[in-house]
DNA sequence: TAATAAAATCTAATAAAATTACATAAATTA
DNA sequence: TAATTTATGTAATTTTATTAGATTTTATTA
C-alpha cells in the first residue's frame, strides 16, 4: 500500500501525460477523491482514456478503484481525532485512546518529514568522526535508544544524559563531529546551552525538536517532530515515539548509505549477540 | 472512527432495510469496496435506491462517496502489509515503510492486550513498595523511559541497565517489591537470570516480553508484546515502540487508579520543571 | 535527415453504474 | 380501520467509466 510513493516513482518511469497526472494527484490528492474521471482529465489537460490507462497502469482495475486505493492511503495518513482521557473511561477505552493518539502522532510526524532534510542528516552522520547524543528527561531515553541503534555503524557514538558530562563532551567537539540534541519542548535551558556549546566548538549540530523554539537557533539542521500535546493531564507524551521512529529512519538510511559491503558488518553485530541468548 | 461507529448506530435508529444494509457492511466491509450498488443491493436483498438512500442518509453524496469514506476508514484501521526495505527504495518509500511497520506493530500490540492483565499489573504497581526495571540493549532505553514515567508517582522506582547492578538490586528485593523485566526476545540470559533472582527473593515479577519464551517462566505476570521481526536486515526493531506505549497505558491507568487527589501531585511535578525551560 | 516503427494520446461510441421520478407497499397513528 | 406518513421498489434518466479505432507524437534506423 504505497500508492503515493508509487505516484512519485511515476515521475521518472512513465510517459509525459502520466507524469502530469501523477503531479496533479500528488499536489492535491484530497480533491481528486471528489472528481469524476472527466473532471480530472479536464483539470490535468489530458483525455479521459489517458487517465484510465494511468490507473490500470498502476495496477488498479480502473478509475473508481484507483480512487478507493487513494482514499485508503489518505485515510491512513489522516490522524484520527485524538480524544482526551476521562478518568471514568473503561480500560479498553483508555487503551484505544492511547494507541490512537500514538498513531496520530506518528501520522503527523510522517507527514512532517522532509526527505531532503533526512538525506542531509544521513550525509552528516555518515561522514562524522564521532556522534554525541544529548537529551534530558524523556528525551534521555530517546538518546539512549538512538545510541543503541547507531552503535553498530562503527562510528564512535555516545549518549549523555547527565548535564555535566554533556557540557564537558560537547565543549571539546571539533568540526568533524556531530552533536544531536533532543528536546521535545525545544526550551529546556540545559539542552539549549549544550547545543550552543557544541556550535561554538564547531560541531555540526542537529536538533530533534519542535520548530521555532530556542533550541533551533543553535542548530545547523532541524528534524522537526510533530508536537501537539501536554494539553491533557492523563494523555501521555507521544512525541518521543515519533522521535524514536525518526531515528529508525535515519539509522536505516545510514545503513543503506554505507553500501552493500556494510551489511556484512551488520550481520556480524547481530551474530555477536547469539551467545547471550537461550536458543529457541 | 466516525463512519463505522455511525453504522453501529444505524442498528438502533433506522429502518429495517437500513439495518440489514448496515449489518452486511459491518460484517464484511472490505468486500463492499469492490461491489457496485447493484451487487450490494442484491447481496443484502434490497433495491438499489434503498442502498443509495442509506448512503445519503449517512451524510454522503451517494454510493461511490460512501465507498470512499469506508475505504478511508478501513485504511486507518488496517495498517498496510509490512514490506521489507530494499536498498534501492527511494527515501520516501523507506520512510513510509518504516512508519507503516511501526503502525502495524502498534495495531498488533493493541489487539494483543488483555484488559484484565493490564488491570492486575496496575494493581501490583499501585501497591508496590518499590519498583525495579531491568532491560538490556534496546530494552534498556525502554526501562529508562518507563522509569521516567513512573517517577512522578512517588513510589521509589529505578531502572537498571547494568547487569551487575541489576543482580545486586534484584537479589535484595522483598515480597512487597515489584520487578519488571523487559526483553523483546525473552531469551537474553542475563535478563532471565535477573527475573529468576527476583522471583527467588520473593518479589512480584512482571515480564514485558514475547509469550512462551524462557523469561516468562519466572514471571508472575506477563504483558505480551507482539513480535514478528528480525527477519529483514534493514527493517528496524519496532516492538520496543509497542513496549513504550504499553507503559504509557500502565502509567495512565495508574494515575487514574491513584484517584483524583493524586492529580494535584501530577501538576506539582509538572510545575517543578517550569524553571528549567525558556518560556514560550 | 528521411522513412519507418512503436508508443502514446485523442475522439467517438459503448457499456456500466448511479441517481431520480414516480408508483406501490408497509407501518404508524388517530 | 381509515388516513397519513414513511419506506421501498420499478423503471427511466443521467452520469460516469471503459473500449475501439483513428491520429498524432516520439523514437529508431538506414
């Protein structure tokens, strides 16, 4: 179910008209849902059969079937309404609400991701001499999770969750090093100061935070994380989940970036753990 | 979840034919997507205009529009099939695949949750004298995240990510303490041994792991976490996300369990952080 | 560069599907 | 039980999508 991604691929592989259609649909997919094949053909400037061939070419039965697939895809992208938790809710309700809220956060984060920014971050991580991760509170465990993911790449990486250690390490970074500061609020003074220290030391600073906050001022690159919470007393903070998945994306892209020879190293790291486990 | 919920409401409010239609669609919504209005009318045993009126009665423009809404709704419910990541995938594809895989894991975890088990876990946590969290590797950051969530409840809680410290602490637990062991594989020897130590010491042991693994043997209560991975080299480990959300559920239920007086304490903890942040 | 072949696209005709108008039947109420 | 409202079905109409065949565009080769 990667219809929208397939649409992006059309850009390269298919004919001129197909590209025009794909571009139009990518630009405003929602409006296509309420169009007939004639309306869409007119809007794009091609004939109806061309639109129809476009749909069948993408593996659909026809235009209506294509619209259904598009609707399903968009539905997945549209965050459901996140509802506050009521102390009187049943356990089942609470579970559903928390999972729904988490999914909604993921959807928002996914929509927010800019491919070019990710690619630049991967470039930076791939060429960094060392990587330092800083986070406090909930962001501390995100930093540690990221450390665990990045360890396997061979590049020296450390997550600091102690303000003193963060400052000591950061102050002695060089232009070849990369500092990743994680803060959901982007306002934690200690973390902002660490980012500033890192920037002064010449390190490339990547911020994983809410855009437009004090932290972003000291960052060379900001990976925005959807933020729309802290409204309700009981609803948990879900943005850290989005941050974790963001690191999943970075680590995965980095592994691919390193090339096929590197996959042997990944396997070695995996194998190194075998003796620590009871075999199934 | 508007449309499917609306369908359930139809049961009560609308006419006989409308109920028949709603029942049919509720029973197998996916198959309706590939039906024409005539096919559906035939399957249900009503006329085409009746189906049409049913759709408009639910606030849709007509049958095709209804199908689009249904497709969107189903798309939100059922995460796409998790696809392995191909090194040749575009960045957009990789991002979508990772987010989809994460959502799929969440859906699986959500379906797997047993309300009674959660409630029992909350009971245990609520009455524990102290809580010890143990995890290694990826589970270490889950333990730390859980610690961060549980800190605000006042009960002494600590996450250990060092095997020696884990054993030392665990061995000296009492029957009033609670030990939470986190391991996605359920086969990490060190963690299994820690669980055993804790059980011998008399502590209540909660395992957050895959059912049917060595770890579960030493647990008083197992919170299962959907596991279906490690197949692909590049696809990231998503079960830790499910574990985090599981802790969100536990912490939220615990906050409610503690009663309304406790919400003041929650606010105090929140307020205690204010001076560490730049105000927006 | 011109001739030829392949493809992409369009116009027009056909088929399919959905909607509307109107008639009939069922249910509800006085 | 008759009157009235509401629900449902039949058939006609309209909208929408698909197919067939002609035409143009693009690519290929002599």
